[in-house]
């Protein structure tokens, strides 16, 4: 039996999967690492932590493995997007990585619009200038740490730096490059026009490759430290959301994914590069060659539920906490929650907006609040689905993964609010499985990623919308959509009191 490894380099931990030729996860290891938060709005990590913890995790995985290391044919990656890693001419890291959830770059986003123009930026990169993307971070370092920037030879994204440390080779795949605001998404090349406008060079950008492309073998040093064979092939990998799509089988037109983690994502497969969503949703290159995906993001999806539980029932697990939610009817007896705890991304790119409970009544119990939180998260994700539908896309079947796929009531709620069939996979590993599938395809096990998905992925259960619930939720969703505009001014006024 042959095997591949999928490495999912997340924000809080690296998760490593060993997958066999049947798509079975034979072993998994997770190693956590800390965030560095020096001040409000800052979010950084030491890239050496990624390398060290991945090395430890792989060594543990190989130690548990009963086969020969040479049976592991390939390894690939899923990576947290947008994070800036700057290295010097010797590829030594110059500063901590600035992560996707760092919000210090509001000024630089304004500078990008002023320099490039909003419409031209959308024409080239398909995306608006948001604090999370990479170019604003590059400009922040250039402006605030000029002595560091002067020594920078090339920039990388998190998984690309990790892969460099495994192979000694520097590359970046299209799906991750699409989140930098430096890529011409349709032409699949670094935009010389944007580089010139900001005094950057092609040499500052890594060589572009396909997600399944071979990028080198494991170095002797890394093999010795982990127990991997030097013959193990290393493939480029992709952005976490692109890999989540691959690992969920979102590989043909009409396929849509709902992924609820700390943040929430609604992602839909696209064959065309010429659609215009006016920057309302993200538009990125897929991990599948010559394909794309559109994506809406809720910043505090699963985080809203974690915050609510930890604030009011820290000692309970989620299963206990959600007991009774199924008894509450659709609409939570007139209680509404907006999940804007840390601002919002889609459709309101607003870092100042904050969450709210609307309609609190003396008759409401904790179970009503819990259900309202689940509904509010799902309404926020539904806004992205409605944007897709308004552009003419048909969305009638959705794969649900992450925290939202772990609760039967929530899965049915998604079917009712989205008014679509919702499918739960029998084995849901998301981005890590997508990374493993890229390694399997790159290793020649399958003729395409679609063939790999057919062999590796199965649906466990399907949830169909309940007509009376659909009708209720359509009415409540209309009220939900009014809350943002009616609380925006209040939240702007309250901002000065936040500590």
C-alpha cells in the first residue's frame, strides 16, 4: 500500500494526515503554536514555530507508521492565506509573519485604492483591498520598518515558507497567490502594472506553479529530522479554502461549500474568469488547474458560538450547551443575533460593526439565545449565497463541513435557511484531505482531482429543506438584513468606549 501526507498549516495548529490509496485517513497528528499579539489589531507568528511543530508532528507520524518510509510517495500542503513572510537574500526570516487576521493596514488599503483605483484593482485582482490581504502588509512594512524592507529579497506565504524549509526551493501556487492583491487572476501571472505602481519587482515574487506541481524532494536534513524518505516528493499545495474545496469535492460547476470554523466560508466553483461580482465576494484561482472559485466570508462564524458558550457556560461542552435548541422553533421566538463580534467581511467589509441581539424578551431562555446564535451565523453565510444567486448561479446542493456539520439541528437549519439540499460527508477532513488529494494526484494515482474525489469522498447524510421553515426563515432573513444599516451609526458612536 502506498500513502501520501497532507499538511494543513492553520492559524492555531498544524494538522498532519497520513492517507492511503483508498482515501482512508490512517493516522493524524496535530501540534499547536501561539499567536503573538503585541497590541490591538496586531496578529503575528514566528515562522520557525511552523517548521518546528511540523517537524515534530511528522516525526511522531512516522514513528507510529508501521510501513516503510519509502511507502509514503508524496506530501502536500494547505495553508492559512495572506500571511506575509519576508526573507533576505539568504532566505533568512527578517521579522515575524503578519497574519491574515491582522488589521493594522487600514491606511495602506486606502493608499492602494488611491494609487491603483478601485475599479482597476478589481479588474486585475478580482478583489477589493482589505486589511487581511498581503499587499497592504508589504506596504505597511515598507512604510513603518524601512530598514527591514530594504533587506527583503522575496516574500512568501506561510505554507510556502514551510515547503521551502523542506525542499530548499521557493515557489507559490496560484490559489494562494490570488490572495496577495499582486496577481492578475484571469491571466494567472504577477501583475507588472501593480508591481510597478508600488516599486516592487518580479524577483520579489516567488515562481508560480500549479497546486499539484512537483516542487522538489525532501532534503536530507529534513528527512533525517522526521524519518521521511529523501525520495518523498513534495507538491506545491494550495490556499486553505482552495484545499477545503478540493477535500470536499467542489470540483465542478454548481458545487458549493459551506465551511464553519472560527470564520465561516461559502465557496462556489467557477469555470469562468470573467464574471463580475463588483468585489462583493472574493474571486480566487482554484487549486484545480484553470479553474476559479468565488467566496464569501463571515469573520466570526464558529467564533460567535464559542464566545457565547465560553461567556455563559464555560464548563459545558458544545453538546451539552446545545441541548434544547431543537425544541425552539425556526426564528427563535422573535430573537435575532448578528455575528459581527469582530467586524464583518461579506457583504459588509466593515471592521467597526459589532454584533447584537435584537428582540430580547422576558420569555426567552438560554436555548433561545443559543438557537439565535446558530441562526445568525447561518443568515450571515446566506448573504453570500444570495449574492451568488443574484448573479445567475444555481445553488441547490451544498456540502457542509467544519463545526456546522457536527450538529444535526444546525445542518437542518442550513438546509432551511439556504433553501438547498445540504450534504454531510462520511469522513470530513477539509483542507488537510485536499492537501493529501493534491499529493495523490501529483503522484500519479489518478488522472484528475475529480477522479480522486470520486474515490476518496462519500456522502453520509443529506438534509432537505422543510417548506414551512423555509418560509419562516425568508421572512426573518429580511429583518436580519436591516440590522446592519440600523446599527452601523450606533456602533460607530460606541467605538470610542471600547477598551
